[in-house]
C-alpha cells in the first residue's frame, strides 16, 4: 500500500506513526484519548478511533477483533495506571497466541526517571504478558519500530507486542514527507513455515495404519486459518475429529465424523460424555494447535497414556509438553495439514475408509445417548430458566455467518458444550488463554467492529458482566450493535459450586444482591429486556437479532444449574 503523508500537515512523529499504521492496513484503533496527537491526525489516514471506557475492555476488544478479522489490531493507553489495565487483556492474548500491537504513551523523554506524573517502568510491567517490548527514543526510527512490532506480533507463535512511546516524540518535527518503508505486515500468520517432509511421511504412516486414530484440534487451527484444510483431511482420510474449547468451530459439528469438544465437561449432560471411550481408546492421536492444558485434557486424565502422539504446532515448546510426541511437526498448522492430507492420499487408506461407517455409527449413537439423557435429566420448561434451554433456543435461530462470544467460567462451557457448529470456521470466541471474567461484552464489540455485517451474540454471567457494564455506552456511541444474553442467577456460579464441592461450604461473597441488568441497559441508551420464564426468551432473542441496536436480555436463571464439569459429577453437595 502506497501511503503518503498529508502535504499540508505538520510532519510530526504522530503523522509518521499514523502513516506507518495505515501502511499495515490498520483502519480501527482501540483507544481512549491517549495518545491524543496520534488520534487527532488518524482521520487523515482513514483510521477511526474506537473509544473504549476502560483499558482492560479495550484490550479484549482488540483480541476479538484479531480473531475475527485476521488483522493485527492496535490498542493504546496512557502511561501508568491506564497501562496497567492492559495487562490482563494482553496476558489472555499471549496465552491464546493472538497478535496485538499495544501503543503506550510514556512521559516526556526529558522527565524520565524524575518521578514524573504517572511514570512507571513499563518495560518491567509488560514482561510477563507480551512477547516483545520496546521503547522508541528517536523520531526517525518510528517506521523501523512499528514494523518490528507488527512482525513480532504476527510471526511465529503470535502474541502481543508493546511499543512504549514518549509523549514528546509524537509532537517532534521529523522533517520528511515520505514513509521510509513500504511493507504491509498487518495480517497473520505473517510468515507461514512449512513442515519437514520426513515428519509428514511418518505421521501419514502412523495414521494410515492406526486402528483407532483421533484428531484433537485446538485454537491454533483458527489462528492459522486452517479450518477448510482440516475439513479436507477429515474427509480424505476418514478421520474422527474432536476439538478443544478454543478449537470449537475448526470442523463442522454436523459432520458424521465429528465428536465435538472434549475436555473437563464430559459429565452428565455433556455432548461427548458417551464418546469418552473414543478418546481414551485412541491408539494414534493427532494434536493440532493444541496446548494440552488442564481443562482441555480433564486434568491430564482424558488423553490415553499408551497412545502414539503426532503433534503439530508453530511453537516447538508446546510439542511434547504433556504428552511425548513420537512425531514432532513444527510448522504452520494449515501448511502442515495440507501436506499431511496430500501424503495420506498416496497411502493405502482402505482400513480407514472401511472402518468409517462403524466410527460414524459410534459417534451417532453417542450423540443420541446424549440427547436421550438431556430429555431425562433437564426440565427445559422450568422457571427459573435453565441455561440449556437458552442454548437450545439460541442454536435454533443461529446462522452459519453469526458470531457467538462468551465470557469465561460457566458461559464458555454452556456455549462450547450446547451450541452446534454448522460449518468449518464458524467462530465461537471464548477467553480460554487465562479465562478471566469480563471478556464477554468487549469480545462482542471487538467482533462487531471486525465484521459489521455479522450478527454478534454474547453470553455472559451476571458476575462477569458487572466488570464491564460501562461498555454498553461504547456500543451505542461507536455504533456497534450486539445482542448480549445475561445469565442472571445472582451468584458467582463456578466459584460457589466449586467451593461447595471441594470444601462443603461457600464463602459469603459468591452471593449477590438482585440486579436488574435490563434497567442498566436502558439507562445506557440501549434496549434492555427482562426474561423470567423460558417461553419468553426466544421471542426476545428474535426481536434483538432483527434490531439495529444493542439489546441486553437479562434472563433470570436457576442458580443450581451447572455445566457437566466432571469434578461436579454426582456430588450431593450441589443438591442444596
């Protein structure tokens, strides 16, 4: 992209900065008022500011924006306390391998180390939550450092890059009118690294000769934009595919060879409860972009210890971390999957194709058993409303182009376990890198900013929603209409239920006073609807989906309802 500075503008550091961001395809910057000089000249370069209310929400918006658009987003903050509020969002992005460029305005260079107002050692602050951090000290190096930041964020294992920029550098006269660099580095993966041919051949041999192979796809499949490639592998080699929570959507859950999400929520009512033996008895397991973390492996008890593992990941440190890999494939997921599919096409796959009908029947029977169990153990017509009813009604009206986001904790599990993905690549966004509360609403806004034409639905609990009520005003002011479903059970559900299971009692703070979230929404100038009976939810949802403004649907839900987490299975302490 050939971006030229406005000849009538002062050629300041802010203009050089804005031109560099524009060159990388940046059209939206998540920021409040700082750095003011940058935002004042941004419109000259066709960039808009999406003004969040709090920096932690702004970082979450940028995260979701990246996941949906595959563009490297930019979020900004002032030095000191504002910068500290970026930490949680950047930490989530770091763990989930999501690229973000954060621009933090710092104190004037002449005031460094003099206890200037809100001065802080930002280099130390971001060490634990960013993969790359630099402080720019010279105006004529702006292009260099912006390019380095985008390269660091989008290459290898993606993650946040932080640029710390002294305030006076934005105002400094740079004295030139042409950008020094021409590269556009604003999409990811930036550099796709291909797999080793010998490793691919060995992996193909293992899969072709396996009796009970299984693919478990993680979030890295989405980061690599490899869903269509995985769907081709599934079909070509007749391979059953399961996903992690963050990998949900990597394949269609309507495909007869798809199990669904596996992990720590395969208890009663779990979609994959009756398919657990397929995981435990697998003899060859192909892990793709999968961190093999605690929740995804049910505390490392789910994946079979005697299986032979093939692990594809862009980060060599993740391969073999918890399950020793017989075949290590350090590569971009899409390139590796495509190479593996091509190699398998040269093998004798008669055993795989011959077993296909039996595998499909086993999956279908497991899903039928799940449906039968749901009919027996869940009263979909009860009040207060069961979350399973909400998920059933939501799933009935969703279209493949819709985007669903969830907050951490129970919300992520309700969405992952009870919504069915209709096509490969359909996006279900959950904050599972660190799984902090408060991500749901800003995720929805970031996704809407990335895809203005898409319908975006968010599911949050009342506990997580309380972190970010203020961003309802952002949705109205910035023209980002979304539908937000609040599960209002007046408790911190996961905390209360876990405390009862582990200690037999619960702390006082897990119980809330009643809050009318619909009234909060209306006070912010958006629509708010209170739902207290199950039959009232679907009409409210349909009306919200057809509206061009944000709607908060505040659903009074059963506080005794908990997802099918295995550690809760059959525990009498939850019958309170």
